[in-house]
C-alpha cells in the first residue's frame, strides 16, 4: 500500500509524511480515515512530532464544520445555510459596503499556514475583486522583523538561505530566541549530529528550555535585551581578534559605524543590561570566533519586539563580522514558524506587497503584475495597513467595516486580544472561512467551512525556501469547499473573472506573476517538485536547478555587498514598575500549534497539554504565596489571564512565561502589548509588564 506522499499541516519544518487510508475502498467510513506515516525527507529525516503524528485525526473530527453558518442579525445565533445563501449574502454585503463607503471599507486577513496558491489568490482577490488596499496576515505577527532585517542587510529575505542540513556540519550554532527542541523536535536530529561531531551550540533564551538543555552554553538574558547582548558579543569578537577583516572589506559596507557603536558595549556594561555574566559573554565570543563554520539563527524570541528588526540586525552584524553569510556551511538564518511562513510572505497577502516579493509601490512591479492580472496598473490599490493597525482600525470612522478572514484566528493570536475582539464585534460584516468554529468564527456573521490540508492540492515553501507539494489524499466531506473554490464563488458573484478554483492553474499564474521578482517561481512546476525533494527559489526557468544556497558570490543589494546596520539597545516598550513588577514573556508548547484552534480538538494533544499555565521561579512563587498547580491571575494594563502556576528553576525570577494557545480566561494575548516595531510592524509579544494575584 503506497499512500499519498505529503507534508505535515503545521509548522514550517513541513515534515515529510505519507497518508494511508484505513479503509479498503469499499466506500464505508474507514475510507475517510487516514493514518500518518513519517517519511524520510531532508528536513525531518523520518521524524515527526506529536502534532504531526496526530494531524489526520482532525479530518474526521466531529468538531469540523460541514455547512455554512449565517447570523440573521447581530443578536441572533449562527444557523446552518446553503452555500448559495451564504455566498450571496457575503457578495451582496461586500457590494453594498463598497458602494456606500468605498473600496477601502472592506479588508482581508490571511494566514501564514495557507498554501502559496491561496496566499496568492487572497492578494489578488483583495486588489482585483475588492480593489481594497487593506490585506495583511498573521505572519506579520511571526517573522516579519527577521524579514525586514534580512532585506536591509542582504537585499532579500529568505528564512534560511542554505539547506537545513548545514546545521549538522557547523562547528558552532548560535540559536537566539528559538526553542527548536520543543517547537520543531525533528530538527534536533541535525543538532544531535552536530553535537556528536564536536560542534558547539549556544542558546540565547530567558528560559531554560529543552533546547537550552542541549546547549554547550546557555545565555539567559533579561527579556528584551538581546540587542545589547548581540552588540556585546560583537564588541568581544573585535576585541579578541576574531573579526574577518578580508570578508568585511570585500563583501560588506557600513562596518565603521557599527564598530563605533559596539565599542560602547563593553562586557561589564552588557552584563548590567542583560544579566548575562561576563565570563559567559567571553566564552560565547570565543566559541563563535574560533569556529571554522558557524550559523547564527534567530526565532520569535529575538524578533517579536518593538525593536525586533534592530535586534535581528545586531545579530546579522555579528554574523557579518565573523564572515559567515554567503560562505558554504555558514550563515545567518531565521527559523520560520508557521507552515507556509516563508511562501505566505512572498506572494501578495502582505499590505505592501505584490507576488514574487515585489513592492506594491514599485511602478515596474505594478506594471508586471497588472499585466498578468489583465488590469490597468493605475487600478491597483497602494499599500494598506499592517496586521495590528488593520485590526485596531476595524469599525472606526476611517477603518474597514467589513472583513474576510482566511486561515487565521486573531481573537487568540493577536496582541491586546480583548481590544481586537471588540473591534471585530464593531464590524458591519465579519466573514470567517475555517475548518472548525474557531473563537474568531464564533463572532462572525457568516462562517464558511473550508477543506483541510489533506483534502486539496497545493504548494508550501518550507523554512529553507524549498517549494514542496501538499497532495490531496481524499475528498473533502460533503458540504465543505476549498478556499480557492470559495474565492472563485465570491468573484463570480461580484462579476470579476480570473479566479480559478483549481490549484495547478493558480500556481501557473503565480509563476508568471512572480517571474523576474526576488522570489521567482517561474521555473517551478508541480511536475518538477514531484520529481525531486522540492525546488528552492529563486528558480527563473525550467532549466534552472533552483538555489539551495544564496549569496555565494554577491548579495542582492545594488552594490552586491551586505550592509551592516548601526543599531543601539533601547528599553522595552513597557518597563516593569511598582504596579506591574514582573516581565511576562509568551511562547509555544510542544503539543499545540498557533492559536490551538486545531490542536485543542485532538485528545492526545489536550491530554499532553490541557490548559494555560504560568511558569515562574520558586523565589517568585514563595513571595506570592503560590504553590505549584494553584491558579494564578496575571494582570497587565490591557487585561487579565489565568493559568496554573508551574514552579520551575527554568525561568528568571523577574519573568513569568505563558503559552498563547488558549482562549477564554487562559488567553495570554489578553495581556500582551501591541507596541509595534517601526519597520516590520511586529507587536511586542515577547515582553510586557504584569503583576500576579492568587486566582
Ligand atoms: S508540527 Fe512541525 S515538527 Fe511537528 S511534525 Fe509537523 S512539521 Fe514536523
């Protein structure tokens, strides 16, 4: 029995798996049940985490939606409706809003888990069918700071500009703000090999995470101080004679300004800012400086800050000073989080972007994409609002009054979530396409049941920039449509041609639209992906082999040189004080994915991680009179959340940690600060000031 070769629906590792039917093709219920078998793919090497193993359960879950739901008025409950009624209602209200208030009165919100075809089609639908500038997505909350810093330094953003397998051969790996052992366990196969070869792993994290347990050296800075730490490491790299002067002279620009700035980050000062002891700083600089190949990797811990772009830039400065980017076996990379976090940020569901990683304010880009879409470039809207700015403006006098949400659950995943929920409730029209009744769908006027990953074809682009195939293993249940079919149905009702429901046709159009752009997919086809383990972009022609390693000869800047960025440490947006004396940092757990809308419905995952918790140091628990397992209320200036106290030595005494996968009282994002990074518009998820109370 061969089964269907595909990839996990969850994180950006996109582990290879094979789906096999339980049934024998007799047409009974077992035919609709699939089992998951790990597949030996270059990223996961035959491994899966518990989320991947259980991913097929949701396909036959009683919780999934199988009919559209509509609400007759704001006070009425959701009731089942036919597709004709639901789509007619959505199209009619969109038409009315646009007529009465203009095209910018409607908006779209997408997701970093959607396939490339869907991300592309959402961007096109917003600009061509709705003519609105307002489309953004939850990937803005994920790795946008790393993307902005990568663009600034290298002229191009690709999460890992090298294959993941380089991890196994690097002499040193610096992992800043990523807990791979818990969020992407199969990656540890590469790290274990690296450690067995004698390689060193340095982990930067305020918590003693499972990843830190594997480290040669764990640096445990205070939340929000990674930028100072990176500048301090660069100071020491220069002082200890590890600067790669030839590389800096031949392949970079702007080093002198950075050298002047980091001269002020002497070790004792950095220890005062970060709490990381001077000997550990020196040891880290020595490990990196003496390695003949090294990788500097960032995750959300370094990126989700109001200075996330500058923090990543400081870590890229460190990598450049060591001569790493563009050298085989070495480099800088961002560990993308969501399933299609990479492809989802390339093809037009971002507010400032057109397909192929083109800018929407670039006249040549507008002309190219408008020609593919068969419209006048002047009819393309300009840039819209970034994700939080978009949500924050919903229902306000100059903000959108109607919103279509695909593949996202902002009621749980957006910062300052209580406020975001209020903004959603103020809309004239909220439409949510999802496979289950998520917390956002519960508030919608119209809910459209959509197909799951194993029920449709498509492509994703994994954390390495490798374009891979998701393959249809079975039909969606009766009453369920794919997102592409939903968009085609709406476009038809709006009288706008050009929206195919067929993934391969959408992908072929995406190839034309991306041709000549930074993320050029023109030479990638379903057939080529099927014949290989995926194709790395850029791949401009069908004869081009794809680009596993980037920047080997030059960077994508006008002069071909990588750019240093002169960046300084600054305080977090909300410091602790007498009223809110503790830092809160948020993150993930192994058993759940993003807002948990899917994983909270899978028994084994709920059993492994049933509800929200608040991780705190023993000293803090004693001070508050809290015992392990007791309920604790966390209070910030924006709201409250409750969880079980988990007392552990793994966290600093000035900081508590909450995972963000739950709703209701356990919603960590009721607390988080929406202060935005000025460049990436990333909210400061990773640090805010709170106080704790017995619940
Ligand atoms: S969630 Fe990520 S690490 Fe786990 S199986 Fe899926 S792709 Fe692999």
